[in-house]
């Protein structure tokens, strides 16, 4: 059985609604006195940065019940959210935005492939993995590297996390974005064959509703 295009669109729209409903229900039914922290984040941010740090957070704050819900650029700030982490320009009407990280771009790949890349001109279009919602990433970096004649024509993925996993598996070179790639670089699962990094033009922010006296 294969989901139709209409079905996939319906599912993508329903997912954040069901996530919000589940989160709100959990908060309402939580035992009295339990502190709940609901964080709206995109799937890649959750997998690549937030979840790996939750164990340390629980050691520091064992009494806080942390809940992760669907967030990201396409999701509006949910009524049930305590806060969210979003990539943008810092302007979200009605919300307070605290800067967290710079969103720098640099190519990453598996160690075996990295050994074949001596200079940016060695990059080949069919091996450059793309992210559908960020079509300007590769052109921006390639232009800064002085090889704008190369164009990315490799497999396209919906999320950064999918492209980065494909890079780990040796499928090609992904455009990494910080902080998604920091842990994989430290572990050696990914290599940055070139030192050049390019600002994406946005930053990561912690966003939340302001408090009023």
C-alpha cells in the first residue's frame, strides 16, 4: 500500500495537531505539583542536539517532566509549549527570542570520502546531498569557495537529519549546519574536509512567551 499525495499532505498537517493534543492532555492530567517543560523543536534539532543532552539535564533537574513536541520553522508556537528552538532572524511577534547558536554551514562527509577531497573543486554535483527546504545552502557555500560553477544535483531529503545520516553512510557530501554536526564531528563519524564555513544568515533562538508583571 502506498499513501497518495493527498494523504501525505493530510498526514503532515495532522501530525503537529495530534502532537499538541497529546502534549496538552498530558499536562492537564499530570499529577499536581509536577513541573512540565514542553519544548517545540524540529526533528533534526531534537535528534542531533536536544535528546543527546537530556540525560545530563535529568541529573540536574530530575523533578522536571520534559516533553518534546513537533516544532521547527513550519510550526507556529503552540499553546502548550513552554518554549521552542527555532532558526530565524529573531523576530517572532508576541514572543521573546534569546540567541543560542550561530547557524554556520560547512560540507561534511564520511571519512572514506573525505580522503578523496583535496580542494573544493573536487566536489561533484551528483554527490552533493540536498535538503529540500534549504536550496540556497550549497550555492552559498560553493560561491564563497570560488567554485560557483559546480551545482548540487545529488539526492534530495526533507530534513537535514536525513541528509546527514546519508553522509555518515557514505552516500555523498551533505551541507552541515551547526550545531547539528558538532557531535558527529567530535566522534569522527563525519569529517569536514574543508575549513571554510559560511554563515547561513540566520541564528538559532530560544523562543518563549514574555512574562508580564
